[in-house]
């Protein structure tokens, strides 16, 4: 099997808010399942459609400072009543907080592999 992933996925349970772009809809809360520098998998009470572009406000612990990520939904599936698991590609990161997001990812890598 050919693994297309270029970065390790890290399991996490971070908090996020999701808002669709180019639509009138309210913000919904979700929880991160795993992330890499190129993608994110998260749970949501809303089924997002493949190809849909969303804005995520990702809250980085422990101070819960947030970074905005623009993502494109790759897949979405129902995992239990009123809860969907969604996989998405990160297509843009708020440039002012890009280094904070990257530092957080590498900090999580060190926690996992350099114990």
C-alpha cells in the first residue's frame, strides 16, 4: 500500500470552531481528532461536503491562543448520531500565527517521540 502522507499525523483532542466560507451559516464547535502540517481530521455536528472550503479557528493549548486555518473538505462521514468525522486539507494558515501553529505541531512530535 502506498502511503501518500508526507507528515506524521498526531492524535490530539484540541478544540476548534468551524465556519463555512461564502455561505450564511453559524459557527459550530468541533474537536480535533488528528492533525499534520498539511491536513486535519475533526469531529463536527455538521456534515460538510467534499470540496467545501471552511475557516477553522484552532485553539492551541494550554493558553488557548487561536490560529485561523482555511481548509478544504476531502471527506466526511457519519460516525454516530449527529456527529461527523471530517478529513480536510489545510490550504492556508493565518500568516501572523503560522509559526505558532508549526511550533505547536513540532512540540507535539517531540512529546510523542522524544520521551
